[in-house]
């Protein structure tokens, strides 16, 4: 299965509005999103955010980052590293089942790693 198909499957999950595969440099590799989503902005911010979260884990000696989730008033961002060179990030609505979103991200991470 290709990267685009994997991301489209994520966006088909109820509550997920965007799924973006980003290089560590912040450039979008592939994305699937509802109309109006600025995937380039998502990519740039996610790369910076995940790098910061990984640094916190190293400094606090709590191990490697598995998954990061940030909750905001109007949505949730879930991100995870895919190998050494890419990041998977999804944007979900506040009505999404967060357990299901996290499960889907974890499941698709393995598929993306193989596709990359």
C-alpha cells in the first residue's frame, strides 16, 4: 500500500480531518486532508513540535518518544516519528474518539514505515 492510500484511510476514520507525512525538515512528503487544510503549515509546525517533544524526553530520561498528543480548544494533534526521517501527524476534531485516533496512528505508523 502506498503513502497516499494510507493517509486517505486515516482521514476516513471518523473525526480525523487531516493526515500528513512530513520529513524531519518540515517539508510535506504526502498529505490527505479535508478542503481548506493548510498541509504545508501543518508540516512545518509538526517537525518543530516533535523535535521539541523528543528533546524533553531525552532531558528527563524517560526514553524515546512513542507518540505525542496535544489537545486544543478546537482540535487534537497526534504525531509520531516514522523511522529516522519522517513524521506522521493527524489533526482530529474534539469529538473524535481519542483512543481510536491514537490506535489508528500507531497502526498506520508501521504501514508508513514500510511504504517509505
